[in-house]
């Protein structure tokens, strides 16, 4: 579904991603792991269009989207969450979710002033969808709270809720688990699997907890120092010497731990 | 008796100017309160509106472009269109800038417009200004009753703009705009075309600023570059919105009236100062207004009427089971 081809990203003198190519298979839950600073978030930013690669191409369903802006990619069915919560802080939780939905009639400024009826049904559907998502994320009690006042974990859930509101084809989850309590996290894992199996929704997730990754992902990509180190099943990757090296030191990557 | 009617008409004049400020404040609230666009060149769009309407409605003269003698309402529409189009051109260039750069760019543009107004005499009669600008229903009324007619006219337009601003605010469009204001990156990740929203916002706000300018030209019947003082327009309108409550349309009106009333009262006060101080009165008033703003913002961090999320009209049915997804 997503393919990176020869992606390089430079930040000033720093090469954050160095000739990385990989595929995120349609209908799968793919994990993206690696030590801190490996370039995982940057890879997500390249996929989502927030960072323009110095070299290489990004393909989405076989189509080259390298030149597209983030909102255009989102409109094609790509959703993402941010590692550091990017909530709409002066909007309520309910509004955060509703604002994320696509609302072609209600976002037309002419309709809004002169044809208020034109978007009633659309708005109703968005509202129902948002309520349902909020219930699932167990955010009902803070529904009318301004998102800026939420706790870190709750903000993460709002991130996820907004992604779900898009009805996307693929969701990129950047450390959605960090800061969320275990019970809910486990429920989230169930929901992610369910969305994947029932709706065929594709996921790519960055996560540091390898047990969590192994529970969800059949296929894992490992990055370190801006390179794609290896890929495969969680077990295969876990026993890969280069991966152990990258995480625990030794050899080429030691100096950076 | 004359004392009392004098006071009454003083109040009328305060309310007329207050209404014009309310328009500016509502316009700024659309741009800044909802859209997070830092327009520091309000006076530029105000001036465009004022000159457009003045030129469109005055009789033929050799001093400046004109002789169209259009009805006043057409002048207001023309003011909105020309100010809006200028806003569109500015937005094309500046809307991608971060808010502090947009502020600098808009100050610069307002300054350029001021220089154009002063120097292009064929268009504006330069510093001599445009006179004989008609009032609405001016043929039927004169003197003080005319002020009452104008008061009603101004507040009718305030009402219309308020209704439009409320519809904008209380809509999916407004919600997405506020989302963009709060976090551009995640709004883009949610498929919002940030530039389109911002351009629309900027144009709408500038058009309303143009209408406010037009009304002030018709009110004073005379227009010269001195009417486009950034201190009296841009600065004061920002103070009004901050005090009243950025993101709240009613707050914008309350702030405009409150600060304008205070501004007018300080005039009475500074007029009684000894002559050697009188020349400094405008600075003293600025200082007083600045102190007041400090006080208001200390007490009410988000202004007197803070931003409030619009009600969702489905709440009554909210508890019915959600449709299966
Ligand atoms: N906008 C930026 N400007 C400059 N350098 C950046 C920027 N974004 C990332 N980097 C650098 O790129 C490298 C990779 O960062 P990235 O955020 O992709 O790591 P990560 O794998 O997500 O790490 P973590 O697990 O800690 O989130 C880091 O060295 C970081 O300092
Ligand atoms: Mg990261």
C-alpha cells in the first residue's frame, strides 16, 4: 500500500534517513521499530508529507505521491497520529474528533452563511461517528473538556480518535501506546486487530514495547541510524544480531547508544 | 435641557463610533480569534473601504477620481469588494507565513497603502482629502436627527455582520478553521486545506474592515489621510478584541463598546488637564488604555467573554444508540 523508494532526508548536515526503501503491505499491521533517533518518526513524516525527502519517491497504492501536500494525502485515505500530541487545544474533545472528519458541505463557506440546511445531515453523521469513537476510546467523561486540559495519555487517545474519524485506508500510529494504561492499551490492540480484520484497515505502527509489537504485527521493519536494518517477523528480527547490536550496543552502532 | 440633549447626542456619537469599532472588532475576530491570522494592518483595509465608498458616492469633481454618485449601499458593497480583493492579493502572498511574519507584512502593506493615499492625488486628492461624502438618507434628514438615522444604519450593519460571523463560527467551517488555528500540522493531517481556509478567512475579515472604513467616511462626510491613523484603528481594535475576548463574537462587540467608551471618557478627563499637558493627552490616553488592558488580562486571561465552543444541536437525541459502524 505504501512504498518508499530510496528515501533520503537531510536536516542541515544531519542525515536522518539514508536510502531507505520499504513496503507497507495492504491489509497488514506492520511494525516499525528501532532505537531512539533511528528516524522512525521522520519516515512517518515523509509518508504523510510533512517532511519532503531530499531524494527518493513515496508511492501510495502504486501512485507517486511524493509531490503531494499532507492534506492531499489525507484526503486520499492516509491518516496519522503524532508522537507528541498535536491536539486542537482550544476545541473540546468532541470538536477535535468532529473537526477531523471530512465535511465537504459544511466546510463550504457559502453554505455556512447562506444555506445552513445543506450540511445538516452530514453534520449529524459526523456527530454520531464522533460519539461512537469517543465511547470506544472511553473519553466520554471528558467529551466537553477542552483538549488542551487533558492528560498526556488522553491526548494520545484523541489523536487516535481523529485518525479513526477520517475513515482512512491506512493509519500511521506513532507510539500511540506510550502513556496509555495497560488495560486500555490491550483493548486498543484488540480494536486495532478488529479494524484490521473486519474492515481491512492497514496499520503501520511505531512502538518501543516489543511484546506489544509482537502481539499485533506479523511483519516488522527495523531502523537504526537512519537506515533500514532488516525486516521480517518479530521473532526473526529479535534474534537478528544486527538488531541486538543496534539496541544493546557493540559493533557499528555502539557509539550512538 | 440643552445640557441633557447635549449629553444624549454625545452618547449617540460614542455609539456610532463604537458601532464602527464593533465591525472592525468582529472582522478581526474572524481573522485572529477564529483563524489565528495576525493582521497588524487593519487600518489599511479600513482606508481602502473608506476611500472606495467615498469615491463611488461623491459628486463629480476635478480634485480626485469620482463622479459616480452611486447610492451609499452600493458604496459599502464596493468597499467590501475592493478591500476583500486587496485582502485576497495580500493573502496570496502572506498566508503561508508564520503569524509573526504575517504581522510584519501586514504592517508594511498598510503603510504602503497610506503612502499611496497621500501621494496619488488624482485618486484621493492627497492630504487635502475628499469632502461632500453623503450620509444615508441625507436628503431627508439634517442636523442631529441625522445622527440618529446614522446610528440605526451603523448598528443594522453591525447586526448583519454579527449574524454572518456567528454563522461562520457556529459551523463545520468555523470548527475546522479553529482547528487550523490551534494546530496547523494536525489539521493538515486531517485533510484540511490550510491555505484555502486562511485565504477565505482573510478575505472575509478584510471585506468587513472595508465596510467599517466606508461607514466612517460617510459618518464624518469628509475623508483625509489623517482618518487612517494606525494608533486609532489597528492598535485600538486589537486592544478591544483582547479585552472583550478573542474567539467570541459577543466579546468583540463588548470589547469595542467598552474600550471606546473608556477612550471617550478619558478625552473628557484629558481635556481638563493644564495646557502644557494637553498636548501630551493622546499619549496619556494610550497609557491609560494600555494599563487597563493589562488589568483586564490579569483578571480575565481570555478576555471578558472568552471563547466558547458552539452548542451542538443533537444533544437531545444524543443518548440514542449510535448506528452500527
Ligand atoms: N525537524 C527536524 N530538524 C532537525 N533534525 C531533526 C528533525 N526531526 C528529526 N530530526 C533528527 O532526525 C533524527 C531522527 O529523528 P526521529 O524523530 O525520526 O527519530 P525516532 O526514530 O522517531 O526516535 P524516537 O524513538 O525517539 O521517537 C534525530 O537525530 C533527530 O534529531
Ligand atoms: Mg519518534
